[in-house]
């Protein structure tokens, strides 16, 4: 199997580890020589998630480390999680776990990776003619990604394009624009073509700025049956055409894709057009873990092929989530 060094982190072949760090608790899942980080605000959610992952992978569960006051609550949570896993399957459990996340996953590993990428990009900018870079943030929601990445790809060197089709999020993004004039807000969904699409999300979600909405039917099919999140259609645009139009204006172009299942078609279009060679770095959230079991493996193969193509072109690529 092809091993991608930026995913490895010298992790053992199969393991699940918990740690407390910046922003909450982190679960580190190593499987098939690849690692994925998950962030949780609450310790008991992290413990429940880690124990369920160990059950899935056939690993022993170590003694739980928690205070006595939290012990009964966490034990009850794990018992309910195990019951859900047994009766409803892993997908339903993951739904309950991931819904507790309110911010993008920012692991210590990811911060180190982004910091390294940004330092190298800055050297490139300072040696270039325009000394200016562009960061395209697709799936901005209320600006979580901007707040994270702008610490490294700083506004004194980078213009930002924040792409978000959910109209309920735009007020938050425009407030960021008032702080930094080098921000363009695009109230559309990134896609491979101009047009309109249904905006889909999970049933029963009342949060108007919910960050898991998509233009792809069944994007989280392992978790729920998606429904119309808004009665109106959202406008779509060709991300490849945007990159093509802007690449000549900047010395460095960086892309973040958190587009809930649309990343596969978008990245395939970018690669087929050769535009991936114009991208310095891509930070992407892949969605195979949230798909139906029948689709997970073949989609994971597609993900590895995409990463390989990007690496072959010299593009820095990391999992955003």
C-alpha cells in the first residue's frame, strides 16, 4: 500500500490514542499506516469515540482515566454508544459523536504541518515578483477555517476568498471582511460547473449555520438520509475556472476544501485540467468514513489516487479533518 508521509506521524500500524491539548481532547486513530485526528470539546465524548474505534479495530480498551464524578456519566455514555453500535451500526454512533463537534479539527499535528507549509510558501513569496498569495477557503461556514489558517498564511501576504453557500453564515463572514479588506466573500457553492443545486443536510437540524450541509445527495449516507436544508436552491460555480482566472495574479495559491462530499468531483476536475500544478497546497476533508459501508472502501481508494496525483505534481496535501 502506498504510504503518504504527511499522514504517518510514525504511528503504529493500528492504534487509538487519546490526549488533551489545545482546544480540547484529541483522538488519534492509526489504521493501515495512516493517521487521522479528531477533536472533541468534552472528555467523555472523546473517550466514547476512542473506545468505539478500539472495538471496531479489535483493540483492547485500556482502563479509563477520568475523575470519579465523570466516571458514571462516561460509563453510561459508553454503554449507550456500545448499544447503538450493536443495534444501529457504526454510522449512527459516528453521527452522535461528530454532531458534538462545533469547530474544525485542529490537531497539534495539523498545526505543525500548516506552519511548515506556510514558512516554505513565505520564502517563495519573498523571492517572487508580486510578493502576494491567495488562499481560497471553500466551505467557510462562519469563518472557523479562516481564523485558523490566517495565523499561518497571514493577511499581510495573502488575500482570502471565503466560499460559503449558506446565507445564514454570510453575516459572520462579512464581519471578518470588515476587519480585513483583503477578503472576498462568495455566496455560492464550489462545484465543477455554474448552475444551481439543492442544499442538503441532516433531518431535524435547527442550527441555521450547521456546518455539515452539502450539494451532494447522500454525502453522509452512513450517518443519515439527507433532506433539503433550505427551501431555495443555492448557486454553484466552477472552482477550476476561479483558479484559472486568479492564478496569474498571485505567486502562491492555497486551497482549503471542506465541501461535504463534493471534493471528489472538484479535485478530479482540477487534476484533469492540470490546474493542480498551480496550487502550492491543498487542505481537504475527505468523507469516506461517513459513507455507507458499501461505498467506503472504493472511495478510500479514490482518495489515495487523488493524493498521489497531487503529490506527483509537487502540491502539498494534508487532511483538513
